[in-house]
C-alpha cells in the first residue's frame, strides 16, 4: 500500500513540475523582446539571441550560463532583467525572500543605452523641474530613451497631490551620481542618470538597518505614479531601498 501511495505521489509531483513553463534557452521570450523594442527607442530588433541597436551594434540576450541569484546580481545578462516579474501597482507588502525584480542589471546594456563613460553620461544629462508648483528644484536626468521626459511626467503628477504628501517628495536626496553600489564594485543606476532617491528621512534601506526589518513609509499613491511611468521602486525588493526609484520601462507591460 505504501509503495502504491509513493508511486502515486511521484506521478503527481512529476506532472506538477511538467506544468511549469521552461525558460527560453536562447532568444527573447514573446513578452521580453517586445518590451525592449517598445520602451527603448534605440533598440531596433531582438532576434537570434541578440539585441540590435540603431547604430548597427548588438549585444547577446542570453549568455546561457546558469547563475545563482548572487551571480545574477554580479554578472547579469539581458535575459536576467526579466528573471523576476515586477509587481506593478500591487498592494505594498513585505517581499518574499530574495524577491528583487529590477535589481538584476546588465551593465553593457545600460552603457549602450545611456553612455559608456562618466563623460558620455554627463553629455546626455538634462534638467527637469521637480515639483514645479511646490518646489521648482532642477534635477539632472538622462535624456536618452525618454528617461528624463518620463521623470518630468512623474514630477508633474506628483505636484498635484495634496499637501500632506510633499514631506516625502521635497529635498530629493540624489539623481545623477557617478558611483558604485554600496558595498560592491558595480556601477549604481545613479551613474547612468536614471535613478532618483527621495529624502532619506522617511525611507528605509536594508544595508543601513542593524537588523533586517522591512518597513515602509512611502504612500502607495506616490509609488503608483512612478510605476505608471516606467519606474521600479526599491520598496518592492526583499533587499529594500524605499527611497529609490529607477527608470526601467522594460519591467512593465505598459508605460504611460
């Protein structure tokens, strides 16, 4: 009887495993390719396991190397951008263990999109007006791939929120800052001029906390305005960084 029950359990488990979709080994999936094409004007084609750009160059999409989560953080390929689905516009809740959608970044892609060196990035920086009616501060952001234009849309919409929200939005901590991610040698997305940190007085960062404890003070209304315009939020990450918003439109099915 035990043997029969064991055999039945094996069959059930095998059937369940078979029901999970296999990851594409080479070319972009049916969803990922169109998102790169849709949201990045300089991307002109995704085929044959390559991402092609307007200048005729290309980068590999899937380098075909099995990687742990740690390895994906250190050496992500473009396919790894889509390794975890970003929960846009979802209720805010503590993320599951190691759920960090948007933390996997392929440096070669970001350099191709926004500038390969500090001086190249600096040439692409333009000023946007942050909270035109409530503060009017000028912030530097990358104009490539519509990043600065999207941040201006975010700013204009945030500016219309009721006064009680302004304490989270004034006194921006940083946008462009050419530096590595804290504790690593990898370039921060701030180095490319595609990230913005809110005032850290009302935010939480996992590396600053003596003991891991997810906590968030940023109102959902603010988060959703950023997300509708193609920005991922560090508060969606297990390794939380609730001040951090980053222009990553490929993580969204639609961007306003």
